[in-house]
């Protein structure tokens, strides 16, 4: 197709444009048409430039994520080989995996604290802070520390997942590509988001989940440029992943039939329980991190604490190697329904405690995979109890475990659409679509009703408060979408009552950018960008509470 110049395009649009009566005369609205044409051409030019860059980000992020997964698989096999060898020793066998766990965990935490503190934990809260312009991204130091530190932590058996590091590394790769080509700050953020989606897609062979997670949770921006860049990067990263590991779901599960409608009430129970236990998980995780920070304020104590948690993980690994690490092996057992009902509460509590303890050390590792194990246990428990109470007319308990994974994710992360799509792509269980919708909806509303914030939002707020951004050391720029039903939805700018030092600079409605005035009205799904000065006490909380339906747990900027 031959490119159309601005002049030719404006002539075509003018011929088809309606006339407007102004002062009794028919006048062409040339100024408005010119603005629309300029915006169209600008967007088209942005796509031409940005989408090829997104392809490069997808290639690079996918390659790094696949390399990370291969390295973790090798570490997993090596750990199991060491445990098998330890069982052959005449005495002192348990000391071997205990030592391996302690050394790996301690080295991981030391590396993070020494070289790149932002590489600790999941990394997704840090990524969210970067995309909302509250944090900086330094890919040169973050990528190697996250890769090596995550390999040490997960390889030693800590109950953490690979998806958090994959997402943060992918975002850092996007930042590196943007820095290399010298893109403007907005395009840099778009490429960071695209890299994050590519990292998740490559980690789980789940391209749609990678795309939706960025739009629903990380970036919370549905602009076509963000959508298109993330879509391209996630698709390319998945292609790389499938080239290496094959086009297979992460979990091999039975092909379940479509459940009868009467069982939807039972799946709703799964959602309610996951909502309750999801809230407990969020509170326990934040509480565990706060307790660890009080008990181990120094570098030496933090490393020692990590060694203790690693040693406990090693002891568990000696008894049951499949029960440590990200939990993929034990998840396969749960999805097959090969866990006795009486054992499920004990396994849930043990895995719950291992996850909280491992994450509280600050070691680099995510919570996606551990969440899926916990949710699968809840779902399997309900499924097996249902089979005992109603032997006829039900389906395999493993189907409930699949649904429980998504519901628990929805309760903890508060991203139900991501949870549904992720589990479908990871298991291939398309027949369970309606039960997944019911359970995730129930888990979401239960968690929201309790009032605790989503886990990544709570972690980001905690991190910002700990880092001294209350009050801010320098002006910060925040971008928040107006949610339907939010207190500021429908109000004019002059009616917001924001603190002095908080200035709304732009409002974006789709692809239209508005310079706000006193009478500009905020409507749902508009994206508001504001500059907050260091002395604007409480500004971020006021802005967030007014634009978003749910308020954060911690005041992020004062």
C-alpha cells in the first residue's frame, strides 16, 4: 500500500466531512480535521518505529527467559542427583542437602544486597514502580544479578517461582533495547512493558497470559501501541520458547469433559475458599517480610536468616525432593489427583510456610508458581470432598485442582482474567472455562470484600515507603487510570481538591491527549498523568484513592 501524505489524506477527509453551521454560514471544520489527521499519522508512524523494536525485545527477552529456564532445569536435576547420592551415604546424608540449601540461599541474598537490591523478591512490584515512573530501571546490573541470584535461590530448593525473575528480566531487556536506540521516555516504558509480557510468555509458554498480565496488572494501559508492542513481543518470545521445549502445555493433565451446570455451585465454593486463603496469604507475606526486616536489619543477619530458611528447605528436600523449589513436580501430582484428602491440609500449611519464609528472605524469586500449588491443593480438597459426599454425578477431583489454581491467583494478585487465561494455556483445559469464570469471580469479590490490597500493589507500596519516597526526594510523575465508580469519576478538575504541589499535566482518552483545564471532566477509563512535588504530603494517596476504586495499603509518596 502506497503511503498517503498528510495533504492528500486531509483532502480526502475534507471531501467526506460534514459541514457545521457557524453564524449562519456553512464552514468546514478544517482545524478539527487537521488535528485528527495529524494524530492518525503520528500513531501510524509510531507503530512503524515501535513495533519492530518490540520484535527485537521479544527475541532478546525470550532468549534470556528460555536460558534461565534451562539453567533452572539443570540446577533442579543436579539437586535431585545430590539428594539421591546423599541417601546412599551410611551416615550424615541429610547434612548434604541442608548444606546445599543454606549456601545457595545465603549466596543469593548476599549477591542481591551487595550489587542490586532491586533484584530481590519477585521483581514485578519494582517493574510496576518503573512503569509508573516511581522507580528507575538499570538493566546492566539487574539482569546478571537476577539471573545468577535466581538460579542460586531456586536451584538450592527455596519455594519460589521462575516467572517473577523472567518478567523483571524481560522488562530490563526492554529497557536495554530502548536505551540502545535512544527512544523517548514514553516509548521506553512501552518497550519495558513489552519485555515483561515476553518474559512471562516464555516462562510459561503462554503468550496470551503474558499480554493480558501486562494490560491488566503491570501497565494497566490498554492503548493500541502498548497492546500491539506487547502482543508482538509475547508472540515472538513464545515462538522461541516452543522452538526449544516444544509446543506443549506446562502441565500435562487429563482431558476433562465439560462439567454439568449443577456443579458450578461447588466451583463457587472453591472460589470462596481461595478468596479467604488468598487474603491470608497476602497478609502473611507482608507480615513475614516486616518481621524479617525487624529481626535481621543488617547484611550479616539477613544472609544468616536466608541460610536458615535454605537449610530448612534442604531438609524438606531430603524427605521429598518434589516438594521444594517452584513446585512444578508436586503440582503435577496434585493435578493428577494423587494426594489423599487427609494429607491436603498438612501439605498446604507446609508449602504455605515455605513460600512465606523463602520470600521473606529477599532472595530473587517469584510467587506465581507457589500460588498455583496452593490453589491446586485447595481445589483438590474440595473435589475429593465432593466425590465422597456425592459419589455419582461429579467429575475427577483433578478438574477442581485446575480451577483452584486460577482462583487462588485471582484472589492474591487480583488479576482474574490473567489467571483464567494463564491456567488454560498452561493446562489446555478449555472445557473448564465456565467453572474458571465462576471460581475466579467468587475469589475476586471475596478478596475485595475483605479490603486487603492486591499483593503486588501492597509490595510496591511497602518498597516505596521503605526507600524513603515519603516524602519524595524529587518530583515524580504518576499515571493512573480512572476506574468506573471511583470517587473522582465524573468530577471536573477544579472539584478534585488535590493537595498543593500535585498538578495534573495530561489526560489521555484512548489515543486523544487532552491538556486539562479547570472544567475538564474526568471520565472512566481516561488515564491521568500528574506531577507530584516532594512537599506534596499525601498527594499520591489522594490521587490514587480518588481515581482507583481500591486504595493502596501504604502511602507511596507522602
